[in-house]
């Protein structure tokens, strides 16, 4: 003789009997079912700002809060648009770090970053700066004495401006009748000027 029994979802002990005159009992221990794998975002780390063209690294700590190992997609969104995804396998009650590399050449200004895992998500912001202009130099205010005596040492002065955003070392040369007779390579920071003597 067999019986069917819907087991309650609690941990208890139950007894049963068979027949009206003859009885026999047994004890059944009912254990709770393990919680299925479920992912939650424990933290989200992003840089505050990067320059256009650089790669920003976004790191998310993802925890499996279930009792069994599992795999779920972890997805990166930029301004609400899906741009990358990975599907890690994480052991029960363990936390793994998931990293994304974001090419910032396609974005500018402030963007919204969202990472989602299972039913959990977190959002941060990232400021993408405009790219810096390379060093570029302009000469102004060239000065030289109108007359000199034969054999006299002459000093020629000019102002060199770096109209770029980054520093550089231009070659500033002095030529007489097409022949270079002196040169120097000063270091000039971006957006500054310096006087050069030759």
C-alpha cells in the first residue's frame, strides 16, 4: 500500500500509521529547500572623470546570495543603452568582482552608468572631458638691433607661445641668409609664453 503526501515547507518531524488494529509509525525529517542562486550588486566603482579617447574601468562586486552555485548576466548600460555584458558563475554565498572597459571616445560630457545583475542594479555617473589639444607654437615679437659693428656679438630675442593644452619643446632656430647658426629647445607649458634669446 502506498500513500501520497504533500510535504509542508517547514522543518518538522511527522508520524504516520497504517491500519485500524495494527499500527506502525516512522519519523520523517523535512528539511528546507536550499535557496536558488540569486545575484545582488554589493558595490559599484567608477572613476569620477576621464578624458575623451581613454578607457574607463568600471568594477562591480556581485554577490550570490543563494545556497547553490549559479550564473546570471551582469550588464553595463550607458545612458540607458546596453553596451556590454558578461555571465559569471559564482559559488553559493560568494562575491566576485566583474570589470568592464568602456571606450570613452564615443561619449562626451556627463554620462550615466548602470550595472545590473539578476534583479539588482546600481547607477553612477562619469564625466568625460574633451581631449587636450597637442602642443603648438607661435613666434611673436622678434627683436634685433637695426645695426651692429662687424665682429660684434648680437642677441636676437623672440617670444614663443604654446597655444596647445600640453607642454612641449619646440626647436627655435636662428638663420642668416638661409643658414642656421643657432638653435635652442625650451620647454614651454601649455597655454604659456616664454622669451627665447639666440
